C-alpha cells in the first residue's frame, strides 16, 4: 500500500505525555466522523494483557479509565463511520493513531485533532514536550511532506515519483533522532531516556544502548526499549525463517471457519492461495482491506484468499468480518495449532502467497503497494 512508504519514520514522531487520576486519559478531539474511538491499551511490559474497547465521545469529549499501580500505554484510533465502511472507504482509520504513555497517578489530557494534537501532564511530560519543541521545525516539515505524499498517492501518482518526493524525509527523521539521542547521552539514567530510546530507529538505538544505566534500565518505561530490542532480534529470526520457507511446501493446517466447520488448506490445492494474517485490532490490517477486496474481485477465479484472524476473541472476529464485509474464506487462529508459528508471523498484516502446487511464493509483512503489482504481473 502506498501509504506505507510515507510512514517509514513514524516511530520518531511520537510525542506522548501522560498522568493518571480518576481518569487516566481525558480530552477533546475534533474531526472524528463517527464520534467514536477505538482504544487499545495494556500495561507497559505486558502485551498479553492488551485490551481493546470502543469509546463513545460526546461533542468530542472522552475519558478512559486507567491503572493506579502500573504504567500504561494507549493507542487511540479514530473509528470510521458506518457509511465509510459500507462504501469500502476506511475513512478515519487513515489518520495516524495517537499513542500515549500514562504513569500511575498522573493523568493525561489530549486536545486538538488526530492530525495536530497537544498533550499535557506532569513534570516528566513537560520535559518530553520541551524535547519535542526542539525538533518541532523538523517534525512540522516532515508532517507537511507526509500529507503531500499522501495526496500524491490518492492521485495514483507512480510509486517511484512518490518515493523521490519523500526522500527529504529521511534527513528530517535523522535530525529528530539525533536530538533525542543527544538527550539520552546527557541524561543516561533518566526515565525519559528510557522512553526516548524506544522511539529511535534501530541503528540509533544500538548506539545508545551501552549508555543506558541506573534508573533508565529499571524504571517502568524500560520495557519499551527492551521490547524494541526483542523485536529487532525477532525480526532477524523471522526474516531467516521466511527465506527458508520460500519455495517450500506451505505448512498444512485445519482451522474453524465462521460456521464452526473445519477448513483445511489442502482443500485449495490447484489454486493460488493468499493467506492474510490479520486482526481487528490492527489498524494497518483494516486500512489494507479495500485494496485486498479489489484484488479478490479481479482474480477470484484464479486466487482464493484465506483471512486468518489472530488475537481476537471469536465474537470480535465475527463482528469484524461482518463489519468490513470480507467476502473470502475466514478462519480464526485459536492457537491449536498455532498457524502463526508455522509461518513465522511476528508482524501484522502478514500475507503469504502460495502457488497452485502448494509452494510458498512470497511473504510480505505490512501493507506494500509493490505486492499488489506483483500479483497483477503474476495473475493477469
């Protein structure tokens, strides 16, 4: 998907701030067409306790409950209107989510819009906002460049042209990373240093890791950068496994479909098959659905798509399939067997293309427009 190009440097722009009281997060946001938020939250360092909820706003105002004993992270998505869903336009999901860190007893207030928001909190967040202010010039330029390139993508401008237009973003992102790295070098034992480290790109993170010590290594925010380290190691392992899977027989599995009947991958031998590992909680998965529907409509006589839901309850899975009107085979990975392990899935969405002989042709992690070009060349 073309927008994935534009968001290469998104982790550098997170300017989260927080505090936690009667309501962990409160605020007023403009421009949400459904006046509804999709909120994902979990205690920092415990993704297994992730929770997803729908939060209604009244005239843009909302409140979220928190946890008085542990630091929490929240991701706020602007939920599209039902009309947008029916039209196949994921609408507000195209907006960048708002990501927040909330410390115990320190509530956060968010105001503005998804495109331009402000966050207020305690002393920790005041310091963070000062850092964000130092990189504001770079961030504003990068934001403008993002919007410009998104506009080009909507106009169906060729990918190569968009890529060239986006080239200045790389240096802007490096400037932002350098400012955050400099703070870490000057305050290597601070809680804020641990948080900033989690926002750095891989190469910069590797440089500052030896500097982090004391409180930075032991505070409630330390799991954030430690998770990044684990993710980097997992990425390398996954890429190696993907290389080993290419050209091999696709691992066989049987999962339950929407009616509770057994679906076996072997039943589709003789056709091209696209396995789409997704979840209703995954913003990029949802944003990619319209493009996937177009592919299915164009090639459904040659290609079967199998949507494999991951990380949802059965109820949320069925609700999401109905809400987004997914016309292909839909099954749920309940963990027995764990199909994500068979295919080395560690990021979402992951798409696995299997040929008519049951061999794995290609594995794509994320939404990438070149994958759809590849399908066109293969199946036309």
